[in-house]
C-alpha cells in the first residue's frame, strides 16, 4: 500500500493538480452519484495545502483547504472512513 507521501510524489510527477476538468472524470463522478444514490460525488486530489476537485457532480467547487477536510481525516486514519451524517459529526458540522 502506498503511503500519503508516495501518493503526493506520484501526483506531482503526473502534473494533474490544477489542470482543466475533463468530461471523462465528470462522467465517473456522475456514475458514482447514481450507483451510490447520492446527490453529490467528487473526484479529488489532495496535496499538502488543498483539496483540488478534478470532477464534481451536484456541487460546484474547484478547491478547498486540506486542513479540516474529509481527506485529511481519512489519511490520518489510514482506513476506510465513513461519516453517516456530516451535520451531526463534530469534525465536519462546519465543513
């Protein structure tokens, strides 16, 4: 399993951060939304300072800070991380 730092290295080598959105990724986000019966779906890439949205479905965002994000918490745990209701979760209720 790759570590967070190995994943960062790969992201930097691929030069994918801050690139234009692509319909292929948008289609994947829409498919994920449909499969999971969710209003929202994203494909994101995280570096040390920001979460960058390569694709979104149901929400118009380009980037958010890394600190305090769902991605930061997921990386900290190193496992599957599920939040049933972010509004009721002390970490994310203001996110």
